C-alpha cells in the first residue's frame, strides 16, 4: 500500500485535503466519490507526514475520548461514531477536519489505531491504548480508560493554571508598570529640564526611549518573534532540559516538577499496563509522558532490566530516580497482581501532593514578586529624584 495526498470539494463547496493509505490511486478516487466529494487532485507521496503543525489539544482530546467511549460502549460502530463526532460544534473546525480524515481512513480499510497514527497529531499513549483495545476486543474499555486518563490530566493542569493565574497577573502587571515608568514617564519628566544625562541609568533609559520612538514597529516584531520562538522551544526536549535546569535553581520548584513527573509517569503506566500494553514499552512511553529528560534516560535502564527478568520494583531501585514510596508500593502491586490499581493510587497520592506543592509555591512567589516590584519602583523613584535634584542644582548655577 502507498500514501496518496488528495484535494477535493465537499457538497457544501468547502475544499478539503488530506493523506490516505490505499493500494492505488483509483481506490482513493472511488472512496472520495462515495463520500460525495468532487476530486480535484490525487498524488502519491513518499510518507505519511503530518499535515498539521500542532497536536490535538488536551481539552478536545478529553471530550473526544469520552464521547467516543460512550458511543462505542453503547454498541455504535467506530466509523459511525466518528461520523457523528465530526459534526459536533463543540470541536474546532480543525479537529472536525481531522475526525473526517479518520473516517475516510477507516473506509479505506485501515484500523482505528492506524488511522490515528496516519494523522500524526495524536499522542503515542492514545494510539497505543486504542491499538491494545483493538487487539483485545475491548476497545470500549480502553477508550474509557483513555477518557479517564486525559480527564485527570486536564483537571490537574487546570488546577495548576488556576493557582498560578494571580502570580502571573501580578508579574505581567509589574512588567507593564516598570515599562511605563522606565520608558515613558521618567524620560519625559527628565526631558522637561532640557539637560539630559548621557550616562548612568537615566542616560540608558533615555537612549532606549529614543530608540523605541523611532523603531517601535521593528521592536514589536522582534519581541513577538522571540516570544513565539521561546514558546515553541519550551515544547521541545531541549525546552524540558531548560525547565529542569531553571527549576533546579529554586528548590521548591524543582520538588514540584519532580512530583509532577512521578504523578504523570505512574498515571500513564497504570493506564497502559491495565490496557494490555507490553510493560517494557509502557515504561518508556510513561517516561516520555512525564516530560522529564532525566526520567526518560533512567527509564531505559528500567526497561532493560525488566527485559532481563528483573522485577519492576528492583529495576526502579537500580534507576535511583523514583522516591522510595513508589518502588515499595510497586513491589506490593507486583506481589498481589494489582499493579495497575497500585500505580493509580500512587498517581492519586502525587496528584494531591502537586496541589499542595502549587499552593506552597504560590505563597512563596507572591510576596517575592510584590517585594521585587516595590524595590524596583523605590529604586527608580530614588534615581529619578536624585537626577532631578542634580539638574536643578545645575540650572540654579
């Protein structure tokens, strides 16, 4: 089979495009015509590269997995369930387009997991859960587990964002105040005296103000480019290294980040092993989901030791990255045959610890921000007063 890129027009007149796997070009054309598409172009491509720049958002994946699990559990065929979801306004137009691609892929004979993988926008956890469900004939149950997993992840993510909202507001507001004072109010106040210092902090601020006045557009473009580049960088593995490094400079943040990594690892491993995914594969996937470069590296040791016949508990001890409570409880789960349940309980424990840790971190950050902003404003006020005083003395002479 080969991959074909197509461009077609729907009944509504909207142009659609995508990539499908089929035996030949005629099969693609016949399939599109059955869906009442007007085919404009079909071209063979060398690979199934993703057509989308960004992955599916967590919020949409939560709704998608839950609704799909409900319909499949009620006996609705997967293709029919996807067709229904493709018309749901709760999803963005981009995501509805992706669901339509899944339907077309199923009609070409692909399995659901293959269709998900072909899109290139679903994470490996969801794809492997679906694959395990298809192989075991329990797709509805694995979709339920996927829904619970993503709902738990979304809930914790929302709680962390909510807790950090006020400190972030204070930080943004403080930066705005500092910018206005430094580059707008102060230069105009000093400029009123006619004699502008050419050195020191005031001289620097006056120079920046002059530059911004004449190059404001290029400054905004550069600033937006830097922000976009920073956001994209932080989503890469190198961004995770940077997060670990800077978190390590502030012990409370480092502790919180480690707890979040352990929670994510245990939660993912619980869902994957409970769905029938091979343990060694589940370990590496769970480490990748933790967003911790150190855990990803150590997980390879754990996976190799498990392949050699070691217990998961012993492999975790040798990796020296997991807290003692984790591998002790994992050992209990292995002995009782309830590894999935034990891992879920460990994840629940660390989820609660993350909530407590976020509250503690916020209680530390808020006064530090206020003190920092207050100190800077006091320093600028002193500098401004001192400069004005010197200018008055110069004018008086």
